[in-house]
C-alpha cells in the first residue's frame, strides 16, 4: 500500500466508524483546512448575492427551490473567487 493508513479530523474524508482516511492519496488536510477557512465568508457573499438576485425577481423568487439553487450557484462562485484571490496573494 503506497499510502499508510492515517486518521484526520475531516469528517468528509474519513470512515465514520474507524476515522481512518478512506483515500489518503486524495485527501490533503492542509488544503481542506484552507478551503474551510473561506466557508463563512463565502456563505455571507452567497446570501447577499442570492438576496439581490431574488429582490430583482419579486417575492415569489425569495423562497423555494429557485432561491436555493441560486444560493448554491453564488456560493460555488464565491468559493472559486475567494480561492483565486487567496492563490494570487500566496503566489506574490
Ligand atoms: Zn484531513
């Protein structure tokens, strides 16, 4: 086995029973920590943008699946944007 079995705190990466990393070749704890640090900011951006999106479309757009889909789109875009900004800062 090329990668030794290891444990980590990231619930998305580990077996829920043993807490051993399921794919140690695919899981980078440092990368996940860096991404997780951006989540609260991305959530705020997504909520602001999804609310703006909904306010231009009337009250019917402010609840329900269309709003949630838009929120997920905005969240994904915000994460990409924050990650790119972070990468630009790191490489300077
Ligand atoms: Zn990890």
